[in-house]
């Protein structure tokens, strides 16, 4: 009985942590997009770089929440889906970081 209560408390705590981390990721993404729109209106040259960095940071938070979600997964099918989501987000993060590197290189040349 105590084991079930502790398990329920732990699972609830992890779920609240996941929600908090995902909320931070969404806030970072919304802030980056708003900043990108302002940069677009002002015709800033670093628009792509700033937007890519914001998206990359938001993705890092989202991946962190997905990794934390692996703690409470119960079934193999859930774990496989979660693994696929993590792989997709990792690939996106890699591509965005590659884009940031190329954009910084391009800005140094110009």
C-alpha cells in the first residue's frame, strides 16, 4: 500500500515537472518567434541566426521533457513512440545547430 502511494506521488511529481519543462520550452519558442517578427520588421541581418538559436533552445527544453517522460513509461509501445519522438527532435536539433554554424560562418565572411 505504501509502495503504491509513493509510486503515485512520484509519478505525479514527474508529470508536473514534464509539464513545467514543456511550458518553458513553449515560452522560449514564442519569445523567439516574437523577437524574430520584430527583427523581420526592422530588417535585421541576424534574423535567421536569432530565430534558429531560439528554436534550438526551445527544442532542447522539449527534448529534456521527453527524456524525463521515459521515467514513467509503462509499456514497450509507449517507449518506442517516445524513442521515435526523441530521435526526431534530436535530428531537428542537429540540423538547426548546423544551420546556426553555417549562418555564423556566412556572417563572418560578409
